C-alpha cells in the first residue's frame, strides 16, 4: 500500500469503518462487535508494514492502546509529536453502519469521521514525518 495514494487512503478508511470497535459500555466485552482489539491488531499490522515501531499498552481488561512511532534517525529525537484519537465507537443500530459506502464523494459508516477518519489521516502523516523530518519520532 502506498501510504500517500488517495485510493489506498480511501480503502484504508473503508477497512477501518468495517472493523467493529464498539465501546464495551454499549456492548458486553464478549460481544463480537465490542472492544478495540480488532482495531489495535489492524493498525499494528499496517504500522509494521510501513516500518514503524509498535507497542501495546493495557488500559483495562481486554482493552489496549496501540502506540505507533517512527524510528528516530538520530538519538535523542529532536521532536515528538503525539496523535491520540480513541479507537472505539458508539453502538450501531443497523448492520449497514459497519458496511462503508461512498455516495456523492462522501464515505458513510460508523466512525467515518469520529474517529476512524482522523486515524486514517495518521498513516500519511507518519510517512511524511519520516520522509521530511528525520529527527521526529
């Protein structure tokens, strides 16, 4: 995947929207649609494929954060930039909400703008930082 290709970024957002990540407050953690674990695994795989460092942080039973960083080309890194959106969504009332759809140039689905849309923008952001600001992590 070319991280800066608009078609691949649209596909990435479609992939993110299709991943159920409902906050356990809305569904029991045992539910197939509950929790962020599928999002964590998906994002970790994408990050590793781009040559980024991946760490996990346990925050509650069955729930993790994924920490993604650039390998700093110099030590210590000159700058640190934090991008910290949440990974969970509210519940879905209809199954179509987990089936991304593009209409009139807009993508519809659960989390398309909050917060999977912003998460999708982080992929090219990491790549651009790595390319143009080698001292950033």
